[in-house]
């Protein structure tokens, strides 16, 4: 399995480079290649799956295919490979930095969801306040500015009107803590971390044996047209 993990990490780093360069469809194909390789091996490792699902969420958003992103995020069965990836991201199966990239993504997806504005705003505030708290703790000025800018735009997207003060209070508190008004920037996400085999692989990742019947429910063939765009309105977003 170690040799396979090294190979998949290499493909993952290639996919990250394509994503960073703005070649989102090509990056998606690499991430799906990783999941397909795991499917064939019948051994699903949460570290690898989580990294691939994180990449697929980002490429879907950057391609303005919000329907696919939301499907990856929420519409999967208990035995889906995507469920393994989401669970891994939520439980820091990759890295702390990846977990906070995932928080950025969750806030974004809540802002474009069809939930009631109050519910979406509460979710946005939960994720972005956690991101900002972490960014202040590690003194990452770039992340703080990006988070505050995204946060403002997410709330504006949710309400499509002036944001009620009660929902903006936490954002205002963090911006005051930062010490200056952060101008709006293009919505973006922190830089992806490299794919590196953990020092103690079995301790960091859990292995899931998949039998033939369960393989059919992995969700690799759920109608995703790699590179296709959703009919949703395009959001202003950094694409390069």
C-alpha cells in the first residue's frame, strides 16, 4: 500500500499544480483518477480520499459548477467514497490547514445554498469565525484579510440587502481586532498544501475494506461531467 500511496500523492501534487495554474478541468481529472485507483484497489484510505475530495470541491467551485460542489458536499450515501472524504476533512485526517480550507469552502457553499437567510448566515458566521480565530492564533495576516473579505461577501450574498447587525456582529468584532477595514477582494481560498505521506501512515489514516457490493455505492459514477459548468449564475471569483 505504501508504494500506491506514494504514487497517488505524486498525482495529487500534479493536480494541485494544475488547480493553482487555473487548469481546473485537468485538475479534476487527476483527482478523479486518484479515486478510481482507490476504487480498483478496494482499499479506501481517508487521507488520500480527503485530499482528493478537497481538490474536487475547489475545482467545482472555481469552475462555477456550484451544483456539483453542493452534491459532493451533501448528497452522498453512507458508503460513498465522498462521504469518507468529507468525514476525513471534518476530522483533520489530512492537515489542520486543509481543515480550515474546508471551513472556507463550507462558508462559501452555505452562502449560495437555498436555505433561509438566517440559517445560512449563522452557518457562514460559524465557519468564518473559526477560520479567523485560527488565523489570529497563527498570526497569518494573509489568511485574516482573505477570510474577512470573503465573510463580508458571503453575508451580502445571503441577504442580498444590507446585512442585519445581529448577523454582522461577529464579523465586525474580528475586523476591529484586526485594526483596519479590509477592502473587498476577489473571493478565493487558501493555498493547497502538498500531498505528503504521513510519518505514521496507519495512525493518521483509517483503512476501509470495500467488498464488491459496496464498491457499487462508492459514487464515482454519479453523473458528474468533469469540467461541465452549472447553469447557476457565475460568482465573482479568482480563477487564476
